[in-house]
């Protein structure tokens, strides 16, 4: 993999991948293991980066549920792979929502024709 890839030459998808890596490490380095997210780091990341999609990231029970769902190896921390599973699942959910929204809009449009 070319580590000298810069944003000017990168594709949209490559830029998105770089942003996911940078975002993870922005929060993972705050305490403890710099390659994992602690519960506090996860809460801060959910609140700051995904607040519009998750809404209740301030809710301790919601953070505990996300942590429990993501922490596949039960070590009390979320590693990069577990983080990517969260981002992937949210992306699929958003895509499904938009597909359903557009299908509903098309049905409404067809009824008025």
C-alpha cells in the first residue's frame, strides 16, 4: 500500500478510508492503549462524530450497548476492526433508509401522475 498517498491524488473512496483511519486514531490515543478505544474514548467519538446518526450517544446505557455489541473479543475496548464494523453497519442502515425513502417518493410521484 502506498503510504505517500495524499488527498490531492486520492479518489473519493480513498479519502473516505483515510478519514476513517484518522478519526479512529484521533480518539484512540487519548488514554490507555493508543490502538483501541476505551469506553470513554468511544463515548466521546460517538458524541462528536456520529451524534447526528446516533442521537442518544450521551446516554450511558446506549454507549454500554454499543460497546457490548462492538467489543467482539470482550476486552473492554474497541479496536480498529470493531470500529469499522460499527461504521459499516451504520452505513448499511443509512443506505437502506435512503433506498426506502426514494421508493416511497417514487410511489407518491406515480400516484399523482
